[in-house]
C-alpha cells in the first residue's frame, strides 16, 4: 500500500531511473534553466525507495528519490543551482506502479512511441506485453528496451507500425507478418521496419483466410529486402502525398498478386 505527502526535497538527492522515464531532452533542460521561474515549476512526482541490507552486524539502508514526473524541471533546477524542489513523494511503489504513474501524468502524445511502449511494458499493460512476446519469438525487441540495452538483442524502431497492425485484429496479423518476415529474410538488419510491417501486416489483416503465406514468403525471399524497400519508396515517390502505410500496403498487394492466376487478393 503506497502513501504520499508533499515535501521539500533536496535536489542533490533526486535521481532518474531510465526504466520509468522517457529520454531526456538536453535542449529543453537548458532553455528552462536559462529562463528559470520558480512560480512556473509546480510540483514534481517522486518515488521514495529504501532498501535495507545487512553489512556485518549492522543494517545499512540505501535511499533513492526517483523522479517520475518532472525530470526536465528537476534537471533544469539542478543546472540553475536550485537546492530544494517541491515534490509529491510516494512511498511503497513497485516498479510497475512507478511506470504506470509516469504514463498517467504525461500526455501520451507528448511521449515518443518507443518511450510510451517501453513504459507500458514496465507497467505490465497487456497490449504492450503481447507485442513484446510476438517479437520475442523471433528475437526482435523494440529499440531502447531492456533486452536491447542490456542483453544486446536485435532491435527495431517501427513500434508505431507494429501497434497499428496489432490493433487491427488483436495481434493475429502481426504474428503472421513477423513469421513471414523471419521466413523470408531471417535476421537481416532492418527487416522489421514500417514498410515490411505495414505492407505484410495489412495484407493478412485484410485477407485473414486468403493469403498463401508459404508461397509469398518464398517470393519475398527471392526478391530480397533491399528490393522490397526500394519498390515501396518508388511507389511513394510516384504518388506524392501517399503515406508509407498506404504505399507499403498497395505495393505488397501488387507483389502478392503478380504471376498468380488463382488466390489473388
């Protein structure tokens, strides 16, 4: 059971845990520090962590004050030489609860898709965990996740495309798309990208029972990833204003139907 109280916290005691924060923007920090106005700073949201451990015959307590909301203000205050800041300090939070508080305190449109996804995984959100598990089956993880930063696993950045395809049918087409991409191009760097996820994912979502996955995988393998990406790029250039999602979908459907007399989509 967590509790909270408003208090003045020494800036020197504050810190950031990247597992429950978005990436810091140094330019915003510098601008805020240069224009520092204490009336505009408001209240930080902080998690107090305390860990006790035995050292010899004594018990040592390690304390941390982790900024969950207001890291830009905190770092700007640090640069401006501020010694104390007002914070709502929570005690007894789990790591998952800390991540959930960050997401609730921040407009998700202001958080990058990768940060929002990473924090959603940390908070234990079902959708984010399902997306993680789909990629994990093939050894792919979102850039910036613990798996890529600590364990050196393969990474991809197209989380926006992945989430949109997942939402079309609860992950069914996303799973099939990952399976085809892995079958066609294996561990090729860049194989999981907006073009491939949008193109192949929408092919399956729009034709849930009519795609020859095995035959199409073989066709993609023969074509090669560079040629696939170049063709989608050409489609966008010849249709000014066309989105990458539409160009990927349209060209992938054309490729699938090419040379087919039956089972066209």
